[in-house]
C-alpha cells in the first residue's frame, strides 16, 4: 500500500457555510459518536466527491489547458 501524506491547507468559509459544516460535524461526532468524522474529514470527502462527479468537466479543462501550452498534469 502506498504511504499517504497529509498537507495542511487554510480554507476560508463564509459564516453560514461554516455554521452548517460545524453543525453536521457536531451531530456526527457528539450525537452519533463518530469520532473519525472531523471537520477536515467532512471537507476532504466533499472535495473528493466533487472530483468524482465532475470528472468530464475537469478533463475538458485540462485538455484546453494542454492545448494552450500548459504542461502540468493532475
């Protein structure tokens, strides 16, 4: 199994979005006892789902980028 490393990233949320994320975290963690359900876990899961659900869109973006001379790959 490939060793995974984590990186720290500061992300700013508006007050309402933060409130919703925090409440979902609180319910999962304290009410249902899912201690692994951290706010970071929640955000990372949402971002992974975005990549899964927008695969074609991301491929089109990267193709256009490469067509215009870009060389970075995901």
